C-alpha cells in the first residue's frame, strides 16, 4: 500500500523527539522481520507509546500499523492522519471488524502493533491481557514480537499532567525474540506465556534504566515507586464500575 502520510509524520515526530531532548536506547531490532507479517505485543504505559515504538522499528525500514481505539480515528485532526498511515480502528463495542482488518494486514505482510492490555496500565506493570494478539497470530500464521517501552510515562500518561518540557528523559524500547503460536495450542495457555515473556522483558528493561525508580511517581511499587499497585488499580476500577451501574439504574 502507498505510504504518503507516514513519512512526513515520521519527520514531525523526530523533530518532536529532538525538541524534547529524549535519549533513546533501542534494542532487539534484529528480532523484527525485514519482510512479512508479524505482531508487536506491546506494554502500554503512556499516550506516546505507539509513536516511540514505531520510531524504534524504523531502522529495519518497516512501518508499524497500530490498532487504536475508534475515538482517535473520530477526531478531526488525528483521524485523517491515522487513516492515512493505515492504522487499524478498534471499536470496543464490536471488535470483529478490527480483527478482520488486522488479519488482512498481517496476511498482506504488514507488522501490526497491539496493546494486549487494552488500556494504559496505571501501575506500570503488565496488567491482565486480552487474547486478541494470540488469536491473530494463530489466524495469520505470523510470529508475535514481545515489545517493551519504558520512560514514556514520564512525558504523557493517564491522570498525570503532560510534561513536554525539555528534560532529556531516557526512553528505552526493546523487541524480544519472536514467539511462535501453534494453532494446536490452547489460547489461554499461549496468552499466559506471552504475558510471562512480556513481564520478563519489562524487568530486563527496567533493570537497565539509568535513573533510580525509588520514590518516583512514574515507577511501580515493586521498584519502590509511588504508582498504585495492580491491586489498588483493580479496586478503583471496580468502584468506578459500581458508580456507573448505579447511574444507569
């Protein structure tokens, strides 16, 4: 497919990264296929994750087609850009159309980026994941590349005021070894193994990160940070759901 929009967007993003003074550490690009389809199963800690991971994939001359929520495509500015870059809209009320679109892209030899957690993890840990990545890999016969980004939450994440000042934050992205899912595998077992690999990769990236996590709002409680624990996030979500249910009674 023709890519008329993606190249100028990449130029604009590189200018933004330069303005912010970001210090990149990209690793594992050798695990990305130079041709053919693949799935990037990515952790989700901030609103810039997709752009930073897409930047990390550029050295192998591949454009990633990201699956993103429908609301981004409905926006008058971001919508035309997302469609122009051939990203894939996800309607959370009806996921079949996006699944078919992603399957078609994978079979056409594209790299498709997926956030299996479905939303930003406020604990900055790997939350429970949906099985979409595994199901797509089975359907298209392509590998899954576990992918971790770290540091993006310091710029722009959920429930925290964005910080676009020039701070020279370290941004780490690492592509793990391909995970091949056999069609005979149980979907839940395969998803659990993918999550295990992503957790292991996240810990590797965090250990290499040059700044201390102790006492930092952007760091998980496991590393001494002040972010809410996964259990606290779950309790908040359950309370929110109860409030919504009460409003609709």
